[in-house]
C-alpha cells in the first residue's frame, strides 16, 4: 500500500503539483535559487511522489523545473551550513542510516516517471533525473554528478542507476571527475532518450505521457516493477550504505573546504582528510 504524503500538495511552497488527464506534473518552483533544494523542498519532492503513488487517477508522472533550471542540487547555503547541515549529519550517522526519503519515494513510485529536463540538472538534480524511467532533455539542459567537488559521493541515482543507464565506465568517468555535460553529449551516451528544442520540451513530454497513460494502469505498474527487478538491485541496501558513507564524509575537512570554496567562488584545495 502506498504511503501517505507527509505534506499535502495543496500546501506546497517549493513545488507545483497538478494532475491532468491521468498525468501528474511535478514542477520544482524555486527559480530564484535555480530550483536548489532545501529541507522543505526535499520533503515536498517526497510528498509529490507519495501523492502520485496513492492517487488512482494518476497513471504517469512528469517531473520538471521552473525555468531557467531543472534543479541545481542542494541549496548549499541552507543545507551544508548551520542547523540543517547538523540535522543531516545526525540522520546519516545513526546506528542504521536510512536512504534519502525523497529518493526512496521517487524510486518506489509505481507509476512511470518522465523527467523533462529543461536546464541545469546537477548534484541531486541529476539524481532526480536518474530516478525517472525516461529522460527527455531540452537543448539547454546540462547534467553533472558534482558531488566529488564537495568531498562527497552521489546518492543512489549515481551509484545504483547511472551504471545501468550509460555503462560502468562512463558512469565512473562522470562520478570521478564531476564533469558537467551538455544535452547533446547526454543524448550520445544514452543518458536521455531525446533532445528537444527548449520551447517544445513539455509538449513532447506530455505527448509521451499521454501515450503511456492510455494503457491499462495495473499492467503499467507491473511492467515498471518488472523492469526495476531486472535492471537494478536492492535500493535500501545500497541506500543505507550511501547514507552511512555520507555521514562520514560530511565530517571531513575536504567536505568543509568544498563548501567554503563554492561559497567563496574559488578553486578548492583538498587535503585528503
């Protein structure tokens, strides 16, 4: 049975959520922060996927961002400093650390999910695209697993999904370098299935969602579950390991330097401690 969302979509302040013709459209709506995620936004991402899973009217989900970005990852000023950072470390250093709740909700959503990537999708923004079943990119989209630049590792998207999508060697290159790639390169390596003109992105995503949504909803859910079982592994096992590793890395000097250098807009100097 689908879990009830923690926050009702009607109460969202960081996301927009609407259901139209059996398709739920989830839009990250913090354009002034390039749709970077703070704690409230993470909670709303979790709630949006829980709501879609619990709604019998929803047969497909589209996730996108308010222009100009898809999602630029975590809001560094809020999430990697102060009380929110301390709360994250406390969660990740518990005896049995749990996977990121928003990631679990997205990955356990039993409706087909399309990511309509309209701009920068870096850090946890790229993770969110990897949680989708299908990715369509605007020609303005960019993708980057930039966690290594902050002295961290990726969430379960990069470690659990990316190798199956682009192959282990290309995944390793993206994860180890933190390089940001454009939409054309994402299409070339199979990260996205289509690159569209920016103004046509949502039209194409909605057309694909409509083609999916006309099919029998129960069969769609079983089809998605079959693909998940055949293509990936145990979400909660790798997710728990990721959380434990992040709990250690959040306390390193290199992580603090990665955050400071980002905020100070300078090149980092990592020490290996």
